[in-house]
C-alpha cells in the first residue's frame, strides 16, 4: 500500500499533504523495558492505523455517491432508455423498400429518427445493398461516365467542324449631299451645261436657253432619309489536315478512362472489405453481449448461493463482498458491450447508406471461413496479376505521357482547311427629299432598290508557333516529371500490396491455430467451472478459486470468439486483394464471399 500511494503521489493523483500524513509514521525502534509481546501488539496496532490512514487518503480521491447505496444486492441497475432502444432485437428481415437510399441532399427528419426499426440481413444482402447505395461508389460511376464523355469529345477532333452563320437587321440614316463646285466644266456635253438646252418660250418667241438635266450649280444640295433591310447567311467548314497533338490527346483521354475504370474496380474491392469487416464486427459484438449477459446471470446465481452459504455460516462475509464487486464489474462490461453493439449497428448502416429509420443487425450465424486455398507465393502472384490498383497507376502514367506529347506538339506546325459560302440580300429606300441651291445629284436618288448576291471562299491555314519563351516546353517537362513520379508510386503500391497480403496471410494462419487452442481452452474451462462450482457449494473449495475459474471461462469464450472473427476478417482481407471485379459500371456485381476455384487454380 505504501508503494502504491507513493506512485500515485508521483503521478499527481494524491495531494502531498494527504500522503504525508499517511506515510509519515515509520516503524519505531523497540522500546526498552517492554516485553516482546507488548511491543508486537503495539507495532500491529500502529500498522493498522497506517493502513487505515492510507485507505482514507485513497478514499478521498473517489467522487461522492450520487445515489444511495443499493439495498438489494441481487438487483441490477436500470439501463438507459436510449441504450435499450438501440439494442432492440430485429423485427424481421429487411424489406425491399428499406434497401433504397434516400435522396443525397436530404437530411433525416425527427419522425424518421424516432420511428427507427431494426431489420436483419445477411452478409450477401449487405454487400448487394452497399454496391447499390454507396455514395462514394456512385460518385466514381459518374467519374467513369465523365471520362467516357471526354474520350468521345477527343474523337471528334478527327472530323471537320461545320457551322452555320446568319445575321439580319435594319439600318436607317439621313444624309445631305452638297456640291461645292458646278459640274459644267467636265466636258460631258450640253446635258451638264447651265444653258445647254433650248426650251420653247411661253410667249411664243424664240427658244429660251435652260440648264441641262444633269447640271449642278455651285451650292446645290439634296437631303434624303434612307433605310435598309438586309439579311445574309451561309456555312463554314474547318478541318485540321495536320495536327500532331490530336492523336496523343485521344490516347490520353482513353488512358484516363482506363484509370477511372480501374479505380472503380478497386473501390468495389475496398467497399466489400469494409462491409465484411463491419458485418463480422457486428456479429462479434452481438455474441459478446450474449456472453456477458450469461456471465452476469451466472454472477447473480453464484451471489445467491454465497448469501445462502453465509447465512449457514459456511463462508465469510468477505466472499459476499467479493461477489458483489465482481457482479458490479460484470455489469459495467455488459453495459459497454451494449453500447459497442449499438455503435457497430450504426457503422454498418452508414456503410450501406440505409434510410435513417432502418438499423441493421446480422442474420447470419458466425461461421468460420475455410483455410485460404493458396500459399503465400501464389497469393502474391495472383494479387499482382490484373490488380486494378496497379492498373490504375499504369493508366495514369500512360495518360501523362500522352499529355506530354500533346503539349509538346504545340511547337509543331498545324495545317487546316477552311471553306465557307453564303448569300445576302438587302432592300434600300430613299425618301423625304429636300433640295437646296438649285438641287443636286438626281441620278443617284433611287426611291426603292433591291440588291442580292452570293460568295464563297476556300483555302488552307498554316500556323506554327515559333517562340513562346519556353512555356510549352516547360509544361511538357512538368508532365514528363509527373509521369516519372507515377513509377515510384507504382513501386510503393506494389510493396503495400505485398505487405497487406503477408500480414493477412500470417494472421489468418495464426487465427486458425489460435481458434484450435481456444476451442480446447473453452472445453477445459467449462469443465473446470462446473467442478469448482460443485466444490464451492459443498464447501470443498473457496470463492476465490470459483471467481478465478469463472474469469478464465469468460476469457476463453471471448478468445474463441475473437479468433473466429479474426479468421473471417483475415480471409476477407486476402479476398480483397484477389477478388475479380467488373471495371464497367454498367455490368452487374455479384458478391463473392470466398475465392472461386478458377481463381485459386489459375497459374
């Protein structure tokens, strides 16, 4: 006790002044003049006083009791209502309507959270639901569809582009034309002379000279308002005859599509492993609740027997107190097991993306998976062959290499063909004339006129980037470096795959061996518990041996359960590395819980 109190003092858990009082008293030296028996009695009393002081010091560390002491030692505490509701048994198998995930942008309502039901389902059903409902998997399906659309878009660069163009509208204006010099000195004849024509005199006399019809005097002007309706349209064709970046771009898009498809297949593998582990963990928690519940019931029976033996004077009060402490500890273990099972149910529900009102529970019994059919070397070779995780890295490397070539092709010439053809039509009107200074420009005044026509063109366009200050070359080098980095990523992933397989393989072998030992341990512990309990009831053995034997029985049962679950989990981890999965999201997915014989025998 002195050493324990000093350790707590070093850890800061006991105030120094409390420990000082408890540890201050040291064994005194023998007093002269007293007999050895008197000195022994005095030393014993002082030892009891020091022990009592240490216990009081330790008792000060404990919090106060919020509730009065339990009167009935055979009673059990009432469990929280939320914990009881979360551990309700299944009401039946899961229904098809409860397998469909809700809208991705919706939040659960209070009614959905309160009206939750527990439904049982098998591991195969859980995998099928996860493959259909997983939000991460659905997002990857969209990524595959996007990559496919990118390939289709890149393939269009091998074909010409044809576009149509047209425009139309109305334009109005008013203009004034003024002659700053007469036009009678141009030598165009009498029609442009101010006296070039002879008109009959109104009085019957000789003809009177008059201006020619095309004569414009100095300062003559005309103002008119014009309006024009017009429309034109045609077709234009462009075709890249020589483009060195076109083929690498298409190959890069195809490599990106392959990378997304391999990522999809690898996500299927990972999702199956996650669901399998969560399902096996839930099976383990379900069984642990049963084990600890049976253990607590057994505690109550033994406590009842101990009370009866104490009343008969066959066992001391110490045995009853110890059984009460053991019962309280086992109650805590059971309560924590119930909480663990509730959490494991929700973890599986999240993986399956079930509606908020559905809580899953396993319907399959715990069955040990068989021994892994391949040896370690065959498992490694089979894992490397066609592994989608590695294939995705190789596809990424190919895409980067093609993108580097496409970028470098920007420095090469590009030859394109163009052709276009179309027609136009317009109608022009003039009106609201105003003449001044003798008039002007009558020959050009057409009140309403229409014009139409068509045209075409064809040719070649050559573009060649001669200088860009190293921008294109730098981008190509960056892509080449990223391509080189993927080679190192491939090596790291290859090593990770080997490590995962070796860990799962060795742990699988160890779990099978531990399971065999655990089975023998459970059988022996069960027989030992039966014997020691009969001996305790007949007064031939102590309660301490009974408690130790009971703990050994529970521990052996838990060890057997853990070994069984570890066998299944390690098998699922090995299966994940070799499980064939479709790379096309449109293909059906069939859950496989064991390695097929064809995959196991494939060279």
